[in-house]
């Protein structure tokens, strides 16, 4: 038995796709799953990056505010923080939408050929997950907006 045939046999035995699929279908299935996995990982990376950036921004405001009374500087700083938060909300929503697109695409194309049990009931989570992922940057944006309003209201 050639190495190629042995490799193909091992792949077909370990793959969740049934033996009746062609190599092109198997390759397509693996690519779609890889894209879904990529966007899922990217979604978590965005969340981690945002957490670090917001932590740094909060630290900067806490450390600089008592020392500097430059109103324009802090107003500009906070406006930039609001813009950053909105950017992260949009990015999180889009990456989550892409991840779900590839999940649905894999299920639509390959569900009849899968040997693994497929769970249903993901319709609710399709909306809950993006909201949960967008909540931290959204709350951070609201925090910065309240700081802007508070400073403008009290003349700081």
C-alpha cells in the first residue's frame, strides 16, 4: 500500500465526514471548519486586546488626572476612548458574524454527511454570543461618555 493511500485511509477513519465524500468535499469541509475556528480565536483575541487597552487607558486617566488640569487634553483623550470603544464593538460584532457564518455554512453543506451528532437550538446563542462579546467595549464606551458629560457639566 502506498504512503498516499495509507494517509488517505487514516484521514477517512478519523474524520467526522463519512467515507462517501470525495477528497474535494473533505478538503472543503476542513477549510470551512478552519475558517470558523480562526474567527472564533480572533474573537477571543480581540476581547483580550481590548481588555488590556482599556486597563491602560483607565490607569492613564487615574494617574494623570490629578496632576494635569488640561481640560482639552482630557476631553480629546476621552473622545478617543469613545471612538476606540465603538471601533471594538463593530469589530467584535463583525468577527462574531463571520464565525457564525462559517459554522452555519459547515452545517448546511455537510450536515447530511456528518457522522457526529449535530446539536440544534443554537438560534438563541447566535444573538446572545455577539451581545456578550460586545458588552465590555460597549460598557467602556458608556463609561467614557459619562466621564465626558460629567466634566462638561461640572466645568472640569
